[in-house]
């Protein structure tokens, strides 16, 4: 899809990133638009072709990269590699709808590109969305960002207490990709430093868009949406008005709309289970409950998810899922998929309202029963030992048991997390060191 004339030409000049190119920084202000350079693509470009020359080395490196990322996802109930795979497939489905949305048989590729804000003619941007979906929750601890901040987690300190888990995932994904063993893959993705910087910008934009608990970013996102799709209703200063050239203004508006569409794809895919079949929704709903329940039992949750799970889901549908599905339809690039997502969201909301109370009750009971068989509740005192038991323990060769921090709380020692020593240096200097839906 680039300025090459044969498959062999694709491998003649490899772009080798400099140290500066490889740097990843969150200190720079995120750009409101991400421009689509014309110079990297052929004048006779006819769309993204499946007939692209990929060397065997690059194919192997791609498989190794995916395997490495998969291994770095934690074994948590919800934010695991299964979730990443589900999000990736959902994002790819929406992208395919964008790239094949023909209104009639006479519509050509250029018309589709104009109507999809250039997305259908931009293979790098499409790849970034799929890449971002794959890596967006790598090393997620199974607890919200707010909990990491509350715990003064080293990652929260490193990332200024904002979008902690998302920035951690981006950092891991980027650092792994920049390893020397993935040079063939790098050269296949980037043809120059400009493309590499654009890739980073899109990666940061799309992954950070999944942090829907960031109120500041959410507010800015609503303003940007108004600027792009409802400029006449926008009460704020529109930066597009400062662009004197009509051509530049059109290009900038197109770029802003495309960037917002990428973010919508990521946000919708991250919660795609709520806009898919009822059984799919129930499956992931249980997994999310188990993850939050686990965090609460371990002292890493602000509230007990058993309290208010049913009305909480109703609110999530009303104030986030359904408005998000409506945006997919509003931007006008997803064809029938937008209506499909909205219909499923409305139907799942209706069924949850009718059946959710009983489903939630059974889910709580089943989870509590499973926990009771494996781990004694942390907030319940163990039954007091009988007098005979106490005498037997005192007369044993080992003598009475020593009081430990775990025995004080009636928690088995093996279940108590070790006390963390104060960090002497940043624990995230290596990509292999430990590192929200909502």
C-alpha cells in the first residue's frame, strides 16, 4: 500500500528507528487531530489490498509478538487475554464495516474514502486500531485505576495518578515492539520516522480512550464530538475557525472526525459484550462481577459488588452503553453494524431489567458458595476453639501457635500478601515487571 512497484521493493530499504524515534512520552499534550499524510501512499491507490508482501521473517516476528503480549496478560477473571481477543475481533468487525460500506454498486473507492473520513484508505490507522485492541489491557491487575491511586502504587506515581493501567499497557506494548528481535516487523509497519510518530499518537489516543472513568478526558471528548459532528451547536471556541484555508479546514475536520471514530471503535469494542447476543452479555457480566468481587475480598475494592449490581447495570446501559451505540450510528460510517449494536444494547437492557434481579441474585449466591468452599471469608471471625482444643495445642511438641499478622485476622498465612518494602527505584524500568472496564 506504499510507494513500491514490486514485492521485492518492499524489502530493499528498511527503516531503522533512531533512539529518539523509540522514545514514548505521555508528557506531551495529546493532539486533537491526527493528520493523514498523503505522501506515504500511491497516487493510484485503490484501497487496502490483501495481496501485500510480508516476509517470512516478519510473519514469524508478528506471531512471536502476539505470543509475548498474550503471556503478559494476568490471570484475572475479566481483564485477561480472552477479553483482549474479544475486543480485537469486535474492533476488526467494525473496521471491516467502515472499509466495505458501499451505498450502491456505482460507488468507487475514493467516494467511500471521502465518506469514511479517509479511514477506508488508511491501512496504518486501521492496523493501529487492531494493535491497540490487542494490547489495551496487558498486565491489568484486575482493579480500577482509582484503587491503584489509593494504594499509592508505584505505577500510579510513575503515571501521575491518571489512566494508570492504560499507560502501563501502552508502555509495555511499545517497549516490546521496539526490541531488536522485532526489526522486520517494525520495518513493515513504519516506512519513516513520521509514520512511526503517527503510529504512537494513534496508539496513545485509542488506548487512553478506554479509560472512561477519566472525567476530564470524557468532558474534552464530548466537546470534540460537538466540534466535529455538531459544529453549529458547539458553544465553545472551535479551533477549526482559525484555519484560513478552506482546503486545510476540510482536511483538519476530516482528521478530527476520523480520530473520534477510532476512539468510538475502541470504546465500543471494549464493552462489545453489552451490544452483542444476550448470552455473550451474561458471560462477560459474570466475569466482571467475579473480578470486582475478588478485588473486594482482597481489600482492593471500594465497595462490595454484591450491593447494587442489578441497578448498577441499568445505569451503565442508560448513561454509557446506549449513548455510545447511538454515536456509532450518528457518525455514519459503520453501515448496518451501528443499528445492530444499538438494537442489541436496547434489547439487553430490556432483558436485564426484566431478568436481571434474579440473574444477579443467583450469580451472587453461586460466587459466594464457590468462595466458601475455597477461602474462608476475611470479615468473619473463625469459631472459637474449645477448651479441649486449646489444651491439646498447648501440650503439643511445638507448643502454642505463634501469633502472626494472618492469625490475628483469622486468615491463613499463605493467603496473606507479603508486606511491600518501600521501593528504592522505579519497578517499571523493565517491561517484565508487574504492572478498567469502568
